[in-house]
């Protein structure tokens, strides 16, 4: 049975990104225009209190880990109400105290069963161990987030979510699924890469208060903006499914790639984006996607990588994606 690719939505990433946008939390993919429009939904003393927390957090050097525990991990846990969200933060707080993700795996076993497919467990344990070094400061941030979420829910967001936010997000998701359903993105990538898709499904979660092209919510989920155009959603989903084929635990089990990941994970991530950009062009005819407009993943600095990857890929008779990634890295970072 073909693995399904679909668009959905969820309360948690929407209310969290609402807070991130209002507070303008750096590196969180927030939408400043949305934040300015909804600035009134938080209290003046909440803004003032956050400024104090933000200054302390800036000195810790844990931005990626903080983003994981304040947004990615709670957003990965589906919720229907504010109590469920606050409960997930309680579990995250316990995991912080222990310096391990084991608490979350035990609390949500069915949900986190794909985590080892996405990345080795030690990657997540390292997040919690790093934050555990500053546990008192981070615990205060989590207490603040719980307080601000509860107040926002009671003052504004519960009514907004039920009467407006959820309705327009679900309507948009329904429209996008009508477009996506006739095509099989997973099968198209499988035929090119000769790899099995590691997940049973893949979902894009619509979020209103973000301007990101896409950012992952762990494993088989990505967040995309409500404002994304139909044609861009096609390209985003095709690209992100390709990334999910490649950027997972199996990649890190390849000896050549593991060396690259250990030394320069950011460069490796860019090479994978370049690989998806190049191969995606070959899929557009199959998936009936027009390719004459700029792809949202074309960012400064990536064209050189696409060209190098494409030259190696196109001239390889027996295509091995991991070998091409390795050769591309070596071309970009020659040994002196």
C-alpha cells in the first residue's frame, strides 16, 4: 500500500507560533506581521518578563536545543486542548531534569516509535543533556511558557481557534489534499532513489503565524505556512518527501556520510537540499508540476552545490545517492 502524503493542522504548533510571533523569538520562523496584528493578545508584563528570559537564554548557546523543546517536540505531540499542551510541557520538563528523552518515549510510546527512524536516540539525548547543564534557567522558561499559554488561551485563543483559526486552516488543508491526492510523491522518489520510504505516512502541518517555506517537526512531519500558494505546496511537499527519504538514521549509518555529519552537518543538509532540487526537476513531468517558476528552496549559495551534485549524479551509470552526496561534499571541501 502506497504511503500517503497529506496536509493537516494541529492546535499546538499554531498557538506556539502565535506566541513566538508576538514575542518575536529569534530563529523560530515567526511571522512578524502576524505578531504585530496580535500583539494585544499578550500582556505588557508578559512581554517584559520574556525580555528577561531571552537575555539569559542568549548567553547559553543552546538556541537549536531550546527551539526543539519549546516548539518542535511539543508540536510533534498532537493535542486537542490547552491542558494536553501543558501536560506535554510537563513531560518535557521531566526529560530536561533527567537529561534524556526517555521520559517522552515512555509517555508517548506510539507517537515516538518513529523517532529512531528519524535520528539516533543519542541525538535527542544530547539535546537534553546540553540543556540539563542550564536546567534551572530552562525550567523557568518552561514555567513562563506554560503561564503565557494558559493566559493566552483563556483571554483570546480558545475562541479564536474554534471560531476562526481552525476553520480556515482545515478548509485550506482540505483544498490542498484534493490537489495532492491524485499524485504519488513517495512512489516517484522511490523509483529514482531506489530506497524505501522509512515512514508509513508523511504530513504537512499548516500553521498560520509562520512565514517559513517548511521546517520539520521531527520524523515524518513538517510545518508549512497557511499562506503558501498551491504551486509552492506541490514543490514543498515533493522536496520534503525527498529529504525524508535521505535525512534519517539510515543516512547516518553510512560510514562516509557519518564522517561528514560529524564534521559539518550544516553543509550536509545543504547538499541534501541541492540533491532534492536537482532530482526534483526530473520528477516534475511525472507529478504534473510546472517547473518554470523559481523554486522556494533556491537560496543564496545553493546553485554551486546543485551544479556539482547534478554533474556527478547525471554521469553515474549505477546511481547511488549516498556515494553522490559523499563525492559532492569532497568536491566542495577538497583536502589540501
